[in-house]
């Protein structure tokens, strides 16, 4: 801050503080300094003495006031008496706001008038009713005598001063009014310089405040202020009265203590701390290990940071809150160089800092063994998990709180709360109540944050949204969660059977188990199911487990496979399950990361006996604890073990197929002989897999070849793959091994099919695109009847070579008795594909270009601005001005509520438009992506082209409203429609009025020369325009056989009526057909008829004085011929149905009877022309008209 100069323009007032030229007289006196405080739109406050604006403070309201008090206290202590007099204004000093029209050329040209800006004036009373006036925005002070018109003098002085300056954008920004302004008084004690005691006290207070600010700066650099914003505070605590009372007692005493909150994850330790922070005046700062040592890499740096933070908390007597203490201590213990526990302990032992830490109960013992002294200094408060019943109450009260505090955000239906708690209790074992239920509730709201109901109201989230969110978050399919969705075992058998061939018994066993889980009949405290798959190798045991994972959880990646041949050593149990105190076991870690999964233990018989001992606990109790004390729950996992026990004996005794009935008994005996009885008893089902028949081997080969045809290299190159039936059978027969099963077949296909195809394609180089590869048996024609054609993506359908689908042969190769032939696809088809893709791509480019138009960009900017305003205004009003009286506070609150409601409604209106635009844009984008894939794969692009066109059409339907959404005059307009040729009202105005009724627009219609009837209200006799008529009355008047009026005045109101009809201003020309002539329309010698539309104003209210002004006078009939000439804003040829727009700059087909049904389509073409550079059209010429009152005044002055 800098002091004012001696020639400051502020007036010198009588000294109300009692200040005099003699410093010794100041003792015990108080200077009353008037300060001007203003709230900016971003929520920041400006405060400065009214008579010295250069002493400006900016920041939060409380901070700027404190800043001013401290500064004035120090500054006035050494100030001269005349400065005291200048800053201490009379009691009657007041604020006045005066609107001044500013001569800003750019804005004046666009608005066709000077914009009005409100200037805050500080009025200082002088003698005999005169006054000094200070205008802080322009830094100007002047004198107003009693007889002068106050507001006129202010306007004159401000305009005179600004006219002499060059108004840059920065200067103009400073002239914008603030959202609030007030004049306050700060009382500053005046102390004698010689009073050493008081001077020392004052200096000590200043030094103390400096230390306080420094401490806040240090804490804010390494922590976050823990405070609850909002008028409603944090959600209410439930079931924590004892814990809250004890925490408050420990932190509120004179002795500064350390507290340790101990409880499971999600038990509500953080909520307990938030409740304390909300109810306490003591500042609370939250930090973590990462914040404390961030950027501290040099020797001793982190120790200095910790010491500074703790010293700052000591200075402020603040509460320092460290969440997740286990992460802080464990991570830095492992680094071996940072002992944060030891660094914090002296401040806790010495009662210097109020410290609160939270830690998970399962980590307390391990951490305390390393930091026993630090833990001994902390008082423990257990925070156990809440019961499901209390959690339901927590959610119920949380929903009520959020509904009041955030009325526009989605809220949870009451009937969905029990279902939410039940889902969390059943499927989320690793977190505690109420945290896991609250997190799921918040996830539901966040996923539908932008959705709103009718009229901008908040949507209600029910059970359907609950199950959808939970399924998305956990991977559990909705058909298992929802009772209303049926699950049919036969459908599951069919889906699994498409992947695993020939194992009906095993597939049905899994399908029935899923049905048991769906019905909730599985035993509690165990895995969802425990299977042992036994049978020969290569018959589908692993494949069925993978298919089950994909069916249940949507991805084969949700199968956790462990090859038990890798766990045969004595340390197997530690690596697989126990882990170490620093690292979890492989199996337990995977289950904790993905509780909903399929666990496959392959070749279980090879595992070490210690592994079986731990599996007994998994199969029996569904949980395991590792060396770190963490428990892994298997309640939501399906455990599948596979084994080849008994396969060799069965193959020797039964041959290729063997007997069907004895399979189960044979493998059960083999399992019982190899495993201990207690292990066998814990297996839910032993499922025997039988060897495959020849027909099943062919089906397996078909499935494998379909997967080969879907590989990325073939799909991206647009290469299709087909096999003849004989080639398929040969590959299946040659590749299958009784000993190795389908695994041998997979290797054979890689060698005899994939390798030859790869040789052909790699030999073609860049030409290996858009091909059809046909595989036949040697000597067999590729187009033979019965050719197999796979049905995966990228594979052609129909007979090879038919309908011009394939062209000439480009390469061939032979291997293993098979012939591989590569053919080029038809050029005609490729050209058609490329043309379709170009159409889709062009639609995407057009939509992108439209989204970059200035009005659309401004719409998004306005949405962001409104959201910022709402966030700013949503701050806690209790922090508001304490200087206001109760009545002023209530009035201010009501005003703010009304303002917030208006902003919310406007934001919702714009957001609805924006979301519709982006939704349609995304449809067009997705269509292009699908078209690109289809182009590579050679599949038809017709559906993508259709989808793209539909999305673009839907986008165009919204675009006119989006382009005019920010027009303040969009919903009202007053027009004069002039019939230049007889009969044109019936052809043009009659359809418009009928369309207005269908659109919900309202109009008051005045007919030229109409007279008031008995049922009409009083209406001036001499007025040309008749009394207001409704649309039905006007239609009857238009249909009258003889009518004398040729001018109609329309006053229209409705959604976007002003935006749409303003584009119709000007000459309308219709090229007549015989039908129009039969209806009595008379055109000129070229069979053209005309109507002219005059836009009067973008408002509908007309005062008595305005009716007589020339602006509203009907157009003179003598000038009609001149208006027929020139370019027409609309020229409609009824014969060719072509509608030309804006002087024939654009043209679209419009049927004569659908002219007003296609109003938005016509308006869009016109609006796009207005945005097109070089079109010669200006948007301002259409929408920036003077208001009706101003137009009338201007006409009268002329």
C-alpha cells in the first residue's frame, strides 16, 4: 500500500474523531474511518478507506477487514492530523448508485444505444445542504450544490471525465459494477507516541498477527484447511455420540493432546473429524505424509518442513489432522531414511500441538511395534463399524441433508436404501459400514450428475439405478442382483455350450450353480461354488472356466489362473497365500483386488501339501489371512480346480470314447484316492469331462477358425477367411490327438492354416488388403458347394465369387494337402464402400464445424460462467455481513435466493440444449467409427450411413435454438405484416397463425381499420389499429369474402418466437401455381405475389403514448410498389418447391403446405449464412434493434 499525496482530491471534513494538531490530545480517542467494501462476481472482496482508494485490500471478507484494521492502526499512529480528518468522514456519509450511459463506441454500435453502467458514489454532506461526491471507479471527486440535480451532475461529471480518456478493455473492465457494495466504519484507537507501554502492546499485537499469518502460510503450503462449507454443514452423525463427546473433550482442554482414531476402513473416522471441525472454532488442518515431505529431497529438508508445520500449528493452537497414518509411517519406514513418527513425537510428548491421526485397526499392531513411543503418546478412540440398521439411518439422514443442501443434484429414493445396504453387506466385505454404503450412494449421484427432471428438478434414483451402478462398479451382472430379471438355466447352457463343445454335463453343472447363486440359496461363509474339473487334457476344462468368467463378469480377464505345477516346493503356501509382512500372497492379493472373479487352480494335484491345508480354510470358511494380517474373502468368487487324475487309466481301458455311464464314478474314485477326505468333502461338485467325438472335434475346429478369422491383422486389413467343409474336416482330423486333446488341434491350425495364410499375405506386402482368402482341400474347387464361411467380423457371406464380391486371384500357396487362394475384392464394391464412408465423414466434419460457431462457443462459455456464479453464491451465507441488521440480512437472503433460482433455471435451459447437441454429435462420431471398422472389414456401410444421417438431422433440429439461446429478445416480437398483392394473407399469414397455435405461441392481433365491437373493451376511436383479436378471430377475419385491411399487427410471445420470426423480416415472394390462383391470389405479370414483414421491436408491451408514434403506423400504401422490388428474404417457388433464402444465397426444398412446419430448418439455413464470412449478412442487423420505447422516442424526435 502507498499513502495518499498531499493534493488528493478527497475533501477535508470536520474531525469527528476528535483528532487535533496536538498529538498529546489523541490519547483515548478513536478515529472512525469509513471504508468502502465491494464484492466482486468471483466472490472476492475489495476494501479500502472511502477517501483513500489506493489503500486497497483484496481477499475473503473477514481477511480484508482484518487487513484494513491492522493497517489503519499502524498507519494512523504516525499520520498527520489533516490525514485523520480526511479519512474520518461525517456520520451522514452514504452510498448512492447512479446509472450512467457510457459512450463506448463498440457496444453502442451493436446495441444501437449507449450501455448503462451503475456507478457507486460516496456522498459526503457539506454545509448548507451541499455535498462532496466521490466516484471510486473513476477516481474522481467533485462538489454538488444544493439546488443542482444530483444524478444529472454525476452523469455529466463521469461522462466528461471518461470522454477525455482512451477507454481500453482493461479500463472498461474496471468500470463494471460489483455485485454488492456497502459503506462500513472501522474504529481505530489513537495512541500517544510517548506511551511506551501501550506502544509496546500495539507492536506486540502487530508482531503476533504477523506470526499468525506466517503460520497460516506454512500450514497451507503443507496441508489443507479442514473446513465445511455450506449453510447446512456436514451430514449429521449417527451412532457416534460417545466418540464425538470424547474427541471434543480431548481437543478442547487447555492441555494440547494427541488423539488416535482406530477403526476399520470406512467406519467413519473422517466424518467424526468433520463434525468436530464444523462445531469448533479452532482451526483444523489436514495433511498426509506425501504433503509433509513433498519436494524435500536434500539432507535435512524434510525435518525442517515437519518442524515448521508443527511449529505453525503450535502458534495457531490449531488441530493438525493426519489421515491414513499407516500409509505415512509404512511408506517412509521402507525408505529407511525418514522417521516421521520420531519427528512428530516431541511435539506430542511436550503437549505443544493438538494432533489427530487415524489408522486402520488391522495395522495398529504392526505399526506400534516399530513406533511404540509415538503411539504411547496418543489417546485412542475406537471407531468401530456401524451395524446395517444404523447404516440405513445414516443414509436416510444423509439423503435428507443432501436434498436440502443440494436440491438440484440427484437424490436417493427412500425405498432403495435397504437394498443398497443389503448389497454392500453381501458383496463388499473389505470396507466397513457406513463408509461403503455412503460411497456407493455418492457413486450413484456422480454417474447421473448432469441428469435433471422435468422443469429442472432433481431426479430420483431408485433400485434400478442402484443395481446398474453396483454392477458397473463391481462387475457383478445385473441379472444376479435383480430379483425382477429372470435367469433360465437352458439359456446359460446354450451360451456356455457355444464355447465349450461336447461337455454338456459340465456346462449344465455350472449353469445350475449360477441359478443357485441367483436364488440366494448358496451356503453362507463359503465361496459361491467350489468345483473340481477332472478329465483328459485338452477337452475344455480351462476353456469352460474362462467362458464362465466372461459370462458372469464380462471379461475373461476376471479369471485368475494359477498353474499349480509352479507351487510344488515347500515355500508354495507362502508365495501363493501367506505372503510376507511387506508383500501379500499372489492369490490373496488377486482376490482382494477383484473379489468378484473365477479362480482357476490348474492341475491341483501337483500342489505342495501345505497349499491343500490352506485351501481347506478357503473352501470351508471362504477367507484367508496373510502375513500382514489382511483378510481375503472368497465369498464372491467361484473356485475351480482342474486335474488329469484317472485320465490315463480311463483311456487305456475305454479307448477313444469309452462308456458314458461310468465316467463320473471313475473320476470320483480317482479323486478320493488322491485327496484327503476332508478336502473332498469341501468340494461342491466333481465334474467329469469326457473325451471328444469326431463330430465334436470338427465343431471345436470351427470355433478355433472363427477366432483366427477375427484376429486383428485380418480385420484391420479387410481380409476375409473362408474354408470348405472338406478342408475343415481334414484340419480337424489331422490335428486332434487323443492324448493331448484340443491343444494339439490348436497347434496344428497354427502350423497348417495360420502359417500358410501369413505367408501369402506377407508376400503381397502393401497389396494384402481388401482380400478374400479361401482355403480348400488340394484338388477341390474353391467355389464348391457346401463351402464353410465363418460368421465373425471381417468374413464375407454368400458363395465365394458371387455377385461380383471377389475378383482375380492375387496369390496362392499349398501346405499339408490344403490350397490357400487369395482373391481381390470387387472394385465396384470398394468404391461403394469408400463413397459411404465419405458421406459419414462429411457429416462428422459438418457437425464439428457447427460446434465451433461463435454462438455455440458463447453458449458453452455462458454455461461455465453461470456455474461459477452458482458455486460462488452457494457459499455459506453465515459468513456474510455481520454489519447488517436482521431485516437487512433477511432481505439480502431473499434476494440471493431469487437470484440463485434465476441462475439455476437459466443454467438448466442452456445445459439441456448443450447436452442435446453433444449427444447428437456423439452419435455422428460413433457412426463414423463404426463405418471405419466396416470399411476395413468389407461389411456394408448402409446402417452407419443411415445412423449418421439421423444423428445429423437431430443435431440440425436443435441447432437453431442453440444459435439463438443467448438472445434476450428471443421470446417476444412485434411485427407488421403488409399484404402487397391481393390474396397473399390467405397464402402466407393464415398458415402462420395456425402454426403458431400448434407451437404454443400466443399472439394479440390488430387489424388495420378494425373497429371495437360491443364485446370489446374501451378502444380509442381515432386509432388506425383495431382492438386486440385472438388467433381464431383473426383467422375468421382473413377468411371473410370481402375485407378491407392489408396490414396486420402481430404481438407474439412464446419460446423462440422472436428469434425465429425476426429472420422473416423483409420481402417475401411466392411464384404462383394454378392452385394458388384458384384461391384468389393475384400476382404481377410474372405470376409473383408478395408480402412484406416489418419488425417493430422485440417486445409486446405498447403504452398509450407509443400507439401514436410513426414506428407503429401502418406502412403507406403508396410506397408498396417500391417494396416489391429487390431481393427477397424468402422466395418460394410453389412449382419447383424450392425456397430461396436471404436473396437466393441458400436454397432448400419446402412443400407449399409445410412452409411453417419447416420453420426451424429454414431459420437454420439463414442463421448459418449470418455466421458465414463473406456472406454480406450481419447477425446484428437482424437481432440488435432498438427497444420499442426508444424507437418511438427517436421517431418523435425526428
